[in-house]
C-alpha cells in the first residue's frame, strides 16, 4: 500500500491518516488551552495581582467576583468565552465521530465535516469577540495593566481550533 492510498471509502491511510489524527490532537489541545484560559484568573495582570473572568487576586488571596459588581461588558466577555468553549467542545465531539468513522473504514460524512467546520468557526468568533470586548474595555479601566497568560491561552486556543477545524473539514471533504 502506498503512502497516499485510501481505503475503499476514501478513509485516510498512511500519512493522510496520521495528518487527520494530528489535526484532532491540535483541536483537543486548543480546547484545553481555551478551558484553562477561561478558568484561570490571569486575563489582566497588574503590580499587586491579577483579574480573570471569575476571580480577582491580590497577592495569594483570590475572591470570586460578584455578579452585581461586574459591568455588562465583563458579563458579555464571560458569556462569549463560555459559549465559545461549549461550541468548541461540540465541534471536537463531532470531529471525534469523524475519526472513529475513519478507523472503522466507513464512508465519510459531508454533514459531519461541515458541522465540525461550523462549530470551529462559531467557537473562534465567540472567543475572539469576547477577547476584543474584554481588551477594549479593560484597557480603559487600567492602562498600566498587562494582558496575562489566561488571555493569551484563550486567544491562541481560538485560533488553533479554527485552524484544526478547517484542516479537519478539508481532510474529510477531500475524500467525498
């Protein structure tokens, strides 16, 4: 069997199969980085502490932010980040079904490939809009603050899930 041959239904074999699996690992890693980014309290760092979507930390002491104390733009950033995370997980689940179908040598599903792509795009758009809102509004409040690792992980995760989703869709649709 040559490196670029496919099975009877066009499922990837050889290098194509490995590329498909690498894309899924990229997607899983991007969802993991988004989850860590959303959950950790370091979207904004300053001299004495840091601020996340859910907690404010001063030194080693962290407190949960009260809903009543959060401005609307902050709540919007939280909601968009969570919706982006959920849509990314849904897209990853559908992509996992594609991988299982490949292992089982089943006929590729155009609907699953398109669903993976759409879920990845929605995840990317949601997280990026949340990041933009957070960065624009938080800069007005604290110009001496810097964006922390949580902010970076969320942004990078959104970009990686888009890349992984596009790659997965192209890989799957090429076989149809």
